C-alpha cells in the first residue's frame, strides 16, 4: 500500500512540474517580448555608434592594428559602459570608465594583434551598458597575409 501511494505521489509531483513548465513555455511562445521586457533597462541612456564595423583590409601577420569606434549618448541619462568583451585574446579594448553625459561622445579603442593568425579574421566586441538595449556588438575584420 505504501509503495502504491509513493508511486502515485511521485507521478503527481512530476505531472504538476511538467504542467508548470508548459505554462512558462507557452507564455514565451505566445509573448516572446516578455523575455525582453524582463531585461529592459530603466535608464534613458542611448548609445549611438557612428559605425559598428571596421575592415582593416589586408595586413601582414604580426602587425598590430587599431581602430576607434566613436559613439554618442543621444539619450537623456548618463551612459555607463559596464564592460567590453572580445571573442579572442588577440583583441584588446579601452573604453571610458566614467559616465558619458547626454549629448557627449566617446570612443572605444580596439587593437587587433595578428601574430599567429592567417587568412580572413572576424572579431566581435560586445559592449555592455546601462542603455536599452543593454548590449551592442561591434565587428572588426582583417585579411592576414604571411610575410
């Protein structure tokens, strides 16, 4: 008797757990914007880049090349860059650590070291801010040739 009750209890808990997950999934399917609404920033900072992609063209292997991505805060609140990450250790960045006031501009410096690289290279830089959306992606490209 105890064994039957235990199995019935486990099945009931499993059914309730599955039912709960299905409701969450159907909410996401029926309203995918609900995911974004939960992540939405309350800040009125807006980051606007002059360009989000730069192609260095052909460079020689071992060369270090740099580019400055210029941006403006076109929002109403201070813009805070919380982090800038890259897809590879061959790419380093420097960015403003202080808030960028509304109407002001700044740059994100990106340096690509082509040592040990060859052929077409595409690197993505992710910029996390207090703006909405909270992440922006920048891209650098280069065609690395052997000397």
